């Protein structure tokens, strides 16, 4: 169709870090799929839309069950996975020959999964000293972001424009990584300054900008 344009994209990657590492990553992968659409409503107005989906995976060694015998069949392994989905809509148009306006709406959701089991192990590899309580898998972490952007651009002269932007963003998260296991806020130890990290699960931000453009 003359008024409609479509674009599709797919990306794939594979990582192999080798089996020799006792700790850390040993393999990973990533895939990305996206689609974009552009539709011309009239000579002065058009609408755009896009969608993307991505998956990133990583597997790592976290240590062995028995450090003395080096029994690698009982390795503690983590299989981490991040999944993201984003959707966007946009509108551009001219109210008159001098005034252009536009709007963009974007929604993004990411989910981090920690598919690992923390096996009870003896301190310093000696089961007679004591055990650490096992737990797992760890809870997922989900982040959501909604963003609305508006702009207006006015032609002061043939070679000079004034543009005003307004952007509002809402961000939500259930990130537990800056908390202790009892849910209290994380605090650095006595060997540092004792800073406490407080995570706000919902945050808002508003940006207002003005720009003057002059073309020689």
C-alpha cells in the first residue's frame, strides 16, 4: 500500500565462555524481534507504531557443593533470564504551515527470572563447621515504564523555529536486590559510611524543555 510502510527485524546471538571456568558465566544467548509500521493519514498527518520483544539468557557456575573433592556434578548453577516487551505509538502532523505538533506513547515491561537453587553448603567446604540454609529459586523482578511525550514546533521565520517538549514518565518496580532477606532496606556495613539504600517502588518524572533553532 502506498500509505503504509512495514519493517521487521530479527536478531540472534549465542555466547560460549568455555567449560574451564569454575565460577561465572559459561554460556548465554539473546534474541530480539521487532516490527515497525508507518501510516500516512494525509499530506500533513501520519501515525507510527512499533513493538519489540527480547529474551536474554545466561548460565553461570556459582560454586561447588564440595570444594575439597571438587565434585563438579553437584555444582550450584544459575540460569538467568531477562524478557522485555515494548509498545509504542506516535502521531505527527501540521496544524497549519507554521505549527507542527506530535505525541509519543511508550509502554515497556521487563522481567528478570533467577532460576537457581541455593544448596546448603558447609562453611569453608567443611560440613562439620556448619551449614547455610538453602533457598530458591529467587523471586522474579518486574519493571514497568509508561512514557508520554508531547511537542509543538512553531516556525518564527523561514530559518528559525521554536520547539516546546513535555515528557511525563511513570516507573514501577518490585526490585528486591537492594533489600535484606527480611525486606528491610539495604545498609552498608560499619566498615563504610553506613549508607542506607531506599528503593521507591513507584516513581514519576516530568521534563519540560524549550529549544530555539536557527539555520544559516
